[in-house]
C-alpha cells in the first residue's frame, strides 16, 4: 500500500544534521572549536552572502528584527513578504557589528525565522546552532519547533541540557513531558505539579493526564504550544489535530502533518480516484505522494496538476511549486499533460530548473512530440521500437494497428498564456532588454491591472524601461494617506535605501520584506522593494521577488 500520510514528512525534509567543524590544517584554512562559532554563523540557506549580518550593526538589526512578526503572533499576511524575509533570516554569516556572542539577538532572529519560515526550517536552523544550552530563549524556540514536529528526542535533549532558567514553568512542563514519554510517570506528575505552582496551564494538565492515565484525547483539546501539540499527538497518534483559534500560523501548519495513515490502492490510477474523494491535508498528502511515484508518470502529472491548481486557489502556489517543481522534469509531454503546461512551466521555473521550463514552453507552442511517418511504434527506423529489423524508411502504419498516421494539428494556448510564460522565463534568466522583451512587457501591462503594473514597477527598479502607465501608477493615491497609524509601503523607502547604500544586506532585505508586507503586490511596494534590493547588489533576490509575484498572478 502507498501511505501518502508520510508525504508531508518527506516534502518537508529530514531535520538538518548538526554542523561539523572541519579538522583540516591546510594553508589558509582557519581551524576553530565548535563552541567558538557564533549563533549567527549558521543557517539553512545562503540566499545572501556571508556578509549579510556583519554588514549591519547590532542596534539597527535589533530594531528591525523587533518590528517583524513574532512567533507568538498571527504571522505574516503576505506570502511574498514572508519568503523574502525568510531567505534573509536563514542566511548565515558573522554577527552584526557589536553583537558577538549575543544570544539575545540570535534568539530574536530565530523567533522571527520561526514566524516567517515555519517550524521545520527553524528546527533545522537551531539543530545546527552551537551552545544552545547557554540561552534559555534560543533553547525554547528549538524545543517548541521540535515538539511541534514530533521531534521529541531533540526537544528533550535541549530541555535536559539547558543551563539557566530551568525552573521556569515552560521547562518544568517540558521535562514533565519527557519523563512521561520515558515511562517515568511519577517524575512527570511531580514536575508538572511544580510547574503548576509557578503558572497554571489547564490545557496542558488535561493532556498530560490523558497520556499518563491512558485516556482518550480530551474533546476540547486545542493545542496552543508545541508542547501541547506533541502531547496531543502522543495521546492520539492517528488523530487529525486542530490547534486553538488564536494559535500562531506556524503551529497550525505543523499540526497538518498529523493524521491517520491513508491506504491507497496499488495502481496509481485507482489511487488517484481515491485521492479525489479526500479533503484537506489528507488530499494534499495523497496528491503529493502520487506526484512523486514512478510507476505511472501520467498519473503523476495529473496529481501534480491538481495539487498546483488547488494551491493556487488558496494562495499557496509558490510554496507548493517550489516543493514539487523537481517532478516536472520526468513528466511525459502529451496532449493531455500539456493542458496543465502553464503550471508546470512556472513550477519548474520556481524550482530553478530553467531547461525543463523551456522544454515545456516549446511543447506548448509546437505540440507534443509527433509520431514519425517511418516509425509508427515511436522508435528510429531500424532501431528499438520499430517492431521490425528492416524498418524501411517511409513505411506507413499498417491499417490494422489502430495507430494514426500522424498526430492531429496542435492548437496553441491563448496568446496571453504564452506572454506570461515568456515574461516569467525572461525574468528568471535575467533577459530584461531588447525589442523582444519590450514587446512582451507591453503586452503584459496592456490591461493596466494593479498587479501587472506592480510587476512592471518591480522591473523598473532594475533599470528596465517601462511604459508611462507604470510611472503613473506610482503616484500617491488618496487612500495611501487617508488613514493615520498605518505605514504606507513607501514609508520604508528611505531606511531601505540607506541600508542598501551602506551594503547592510540582511537589513536591506528585511526592510524590503516589510515594504511588501505593508503594500502587498502594488506598484509602490514592488518598485520600492526591488529598488533597494538592486541598490544593495541583491539583483537575484529582486528578480525572484518579481517572478513569484508573476507566478501568483498567473495562476
């Protein structure tokens, strides 16, 4: 049986391994003890250079991080902005000037990474971070992410190794859970009682009692923390879990990985029929597993098309496309699969596979590969697939094979579809000049919709000549200044430009993310964000920002 319930785990990826310090002693290689590594010097990606943090100073970095959505908030409202912020927050490098060994500042960074990137990325970041035991704040973020993901061994290791703050209610509860999971019920109950003397937590107590007394999951169980989510899962390992209404978004997303295993038929086509009847996270997991199976790649294409289209309807196209875009390369190109070609091209682009994106784009123009007149069975004359040793050139298919002598005429997609795909390809490849691109850009902004003008405004910041209608869209509108207390996107521009001209890379990118969060996909927001990224030399990030906006708008 295929068990797609595991697909969410496979998609998210295994936790990152602990960082290893090399012992090489060759010329020019600095050898340091692992304990001397600063928390900022680890990351899970390197979207920015290793100068991302040291190019800024501690006070400014602290002020900027404090202004970002925190892990205990409702999080980011714009996926475009949160992804931009996450790429900066997860980049590694020496700490900001004046912040050497600043565990407090590193903890704020990790907290904001949890809010922007989710539990899996935050957990991987902190698994690599040395000296967690010296910071209760860093340790708590690691433990919360680990508990939420079901990584209880890692969470309990952190709770056990913590050096300071062990008598706080949170850590008492963490050790109570760890004792219970280890079978030491008496120690769990005693430690939970100590936690209650510091701070009440009725929901936690109910879940711990349910686990230690082997009771059913309480009917009103709605976890609000990673510890409570871990306990709820231990009480009911196959239950679909719902977090409380006020819980942060990252916790709700972590809860989606829990649920009953889904048994699907062995045949992919039958499994797809079953998956169509599922809902929510079960449906997503099943479609994801079918998109990755190798038994029937035609079924994989249909499953991936469904997953992408449903993600687009929920404003999650970019995230899902990045997760599954690597599957496009091995999908068969047929008349049927080309009906989903636009999504496949964009998914490959967002995954960084430009060659596959170009192949699918050309197939949309020219149609699926045609059967040759001299090869009714799909192989070269005289070669494999001809069904004949002679394979004489010009042989027409026998009348009784039921095979057509040629493919029917191909009907190309609407011109607007090809325009948006060529537009996206040009942005991904940084081909943003010349008559060909100018024609594509003019066709794209012809309708003058706000989102398309915003995309073009982002390109204008990269010194791309744009129509006058884009400049007009950047003029202040009454609604931008009619409400007091709300910072318009353009309000971040001076600080962003100053950071960019000082080459403070992380500071620049996080300011750009705040600008997009404030203005969403509007001309002012995308122009300003792309402009300060370009000013700082982060052109690749600017193009990626605009490409994601184009992909979201296209789907």
